[in-house]
């Protein structure tokens, strides 16, 4: 009986940890987005001076290419401005927005 209760508790704890990890990752991407993209692309990528980004359709690789070497008036972001990991966080955040 004790083993069964322990297994249920461990399974519940693992489930809660998995559920709270995703929002934390999205929160990190949101912060990076707000610090680097929001000024032009608006709140939650919904548009501003620059085009709307949601629904976000690009892959990470496509977004990275456009951020590093934009084909528009957007200023390029070097790895000193945004790391590849931060770009990945932004992409994950934008893909999470409906």
C-alpha cells in the first residue's frame, strides 16, 4: 500500500513539473521578445510599426536567418545582440501565441 501511494505521489509530482516547465520557457521567450522585438512588432507579435508576427509560421532556422540578415528595413541582430538560444526562445514564445 505504501509503495502504491509513493508511486502515485511521484507520478503527480512529475506531471506538475512537466506542466510548469513549459510556461517558464515561454515566459523566458516573452521577456526576450519584449526586450528586443516588441518596440516594432507590438505586444505579443500582433503588429505595430513593423509587421504582425503571429500566427508565427517560420521555423527556427528561417527566423534565425531573417533576424541575422533581414531582407527588409529591420536592423540585423548579431550574436552579440541576441544569442541563437534567445532566438529559439523567441520562436517558441511566438509559436505559443494563438
